[in-house]
C-alpha cells in the first residue's frame, strides 16, 4: 500500500475525478484513495469505472460511486449534480480531455467544436458548479489538468493546445480569487507521460527524444502542489528546466517535425473528441 499523498481532512471526505477510467485520471484515483478519501469516478465507460472503483475499494477500504457521463454533451452538469449533491466533496480533479494530432485544414468543424467542449467548457462548467460549494466549506481544492507549453501554440495540435492554454489561464486566475476563501486551486500541465495517449499519438518510448515521465510521479507532484496551494506545477524537474530555457520556436519546430513523421506514416490512431484520458 502506498503512502498517503494528500490531506484527507482538508480535501475529503469525497473527491470527484473526471476522466477517471485510465491514464492520469486513474492514477489520481489511486493516489487519492490511498489517502483515505472516497471517490466519485466520472468517465464514459461505466464497465471500466466499476472495475477501477471496485479495485480501489478493495485495496484501500474507501467508498466509491461511478457515473458514466459524456462531458461533451450540452448541460452534462444536470446529470452530474444529482450524483454529487448528497456527497461532501472536498476535492475536484478536472482531468477529462483529449487530443488528436492532425492538420487543421483536414479537420471537420464538428470535430473541432467537440474537442473544445471537452477541453474547455467542461472545466468551466465543473468549476462554476463546485466552486460555490467549496467556498462555503472554506476548505478543499480544485486541480485542473492542462498540457505543458500549450500557451505557445503547437503545430498539428492547434485547437488542442489552444484549449489547454485556456485551462492554464483559467485555473491560475481562480487560484488568486479563491485563495482568500480557503480553497486551493492548482493547474498541472504535464509533458509527455507514460499513458495510453502516447500510442494514440503514434509515439513510442524508442522514438521519443525524451523519455516520458512516470504517471505516478506526475500525479504525486500535482497533489503535492495542490496541498501547498501552488497555482501551477509542471511535473518533472527536467520538464521544468526545459520549459524555462528552450525557446518557443524550437519547441514548435520539434513537435511539428515529430507529428509530420507520425502522420505521414499513419501512426496516429483515429480518436473521437468524446474520448478522455
């Protein structure tokens, strides 16, 4: 059993996690459960969520509830609210998101709009609903998951990067506004991380210029930053150094080259905007 990673008195007794069925969201669920906090797990795949919840209850003795929900739907918050209203939620991890590398001119309008709804509007809706509840408690936290260097614009991920830049700006503004009310707000913009998303991007450990970070470290650093009430945490010391010293034009050039190769070789797997981490 892993060590406790976050204070269950400040951030418990319940946590809501979106995109909880795999990858970063699933690891958030594991580490939060290890701290003795009960879980409301949200994603599209109910069967997978039930497996995740059952395992965490068995491993850590926490309570859990699952909700199969598509966050790209209009007014999804009306379906989320009844599942959450009777719970004392002290922590919200707004993690659901997706990306699909490709040429902007080759993408359909509905695809672009669906991704925007998931990567921006869903975070806004969740924050607008839960911020008043957390403020009334005068404790708790919101943790948003963004993407490293999204604010500089990423070729072949123009819409995706722009949507993640919104999350980063939004979260840091909320950090300032909610701090006097006792609510912690942090945005976690990971760099490349060992999750199933890498394969969907056509990337592999052998071909990537930098080794992706372990998902366990990524999540642990995010939870620690939330506990300390830091507005932003780029996980990984090397990522922080690279973010500080590598010019934006170099990052754009490298990512453009990488995605050109994977797209040309048809290595990127088709993905619906409804898919989450």
